[in-house]
C-alpha cells in the first residue's frame, strides 16, 4: 500500500492536483500552498480555512500529490471518515513528510481527539515534518477547547479561501468537462449556470449525470440535450 492509500479506505483523488485547481479567486492560496510544499522549513503548520465548497479538500490532497511527486511521503486523513475509529488512528503519522487532516474542526470540543492532535503536532515538529489542516474558520474561532492546540495551530501559516464567484464556478465546470473529454461551449455553460444549484459540489454532480448520458446517447452537450437530461 502506497502513501496515497491508507488502511480504512482513505485515498487521494487522482484529479485533486494543483494543476487542475481552477477558478481565479483562490489561485493565490494554491500558489502559496505549493510554495510551502516546495520549501516547508520554518513553517510548523498550515491551516487552510474556508467555507464548505471552497476547495479545501482538493488543496490538501493536491499538496500530498505534490510531495509524492518529489519523492517524499504524504498522507491525508478525512476526519469525517476516520472519526468513528477514534483518535488512535493518528498514531505513527509523524513518520510521513506531510500529514494532512481534512475538516479537523469536526472534532472540536472532543477532549480525546484534541489531545491526540496536539500530541501529533508535537511529534510532527520533532520529526522536522509538516502538518496541514483544513478548517471552516481560523483556529482561534474553530471551537477547540484545548488552549495549547489553538496556540499551536495559530502559530503557523493560515490561508483563507474565498467563496467562489459565478464566473469561477463556470470556469471550473468547463475545465472539469474538458478533462472528461466533453466539449462544453460558453452558451451551454452559461445556460447550466443560470439553472443549476449554486453549490459547486452539486454543479459537478450534475456534470457526472450529463457525462454519463452523453456517453450513452453518443450526443454532444447542447442546450436542448441538457434540457432533456436535466428535465428543464
């Protein structure tokens, strides 16, 4: 099992890379994160903060892919997936050059988890490695009760992601369609954007449906075809 695949079924998405993190609004965060991966010395921890649907998970997994591409080890834990197994899953992770904990604030207020993360932080630092976490809010406002953990998480680099504008969502939609081999013209993309849910995750789920139907029907994406498939 490679460093991009963990027991408990947690693995990196192949499409979660810096090169396909589209949309202008958060490109500066992506660039800074990549720079930290290239030269992590002096940065004890990186906190990537933002609302849901802003690309936090994509960026953490992209950081892991980037580190692995340089021959270094990396691991990304989705707290939502491993929380039922208890904080013991964090044992031994300090051996990795990069440790990413996605949606860490899910365990805010849980004493056992907070203490485990605090000790992991210390072990990662002692090993000279890098810890990266994602949170909805900055560490001081994330709801953690352990002051030492808040202090540690606040001591490093905090990167704030902004909510995507409609133009960013359309750019991402068309870029993802292109990755799938679909041609989505501006007229079709604009039509979808006017009717689709605003949440990026829902928009990309809609692309899954269109991709499947386009393949089955051997049809290109046109406004009439989109209308038929989506029932609009």
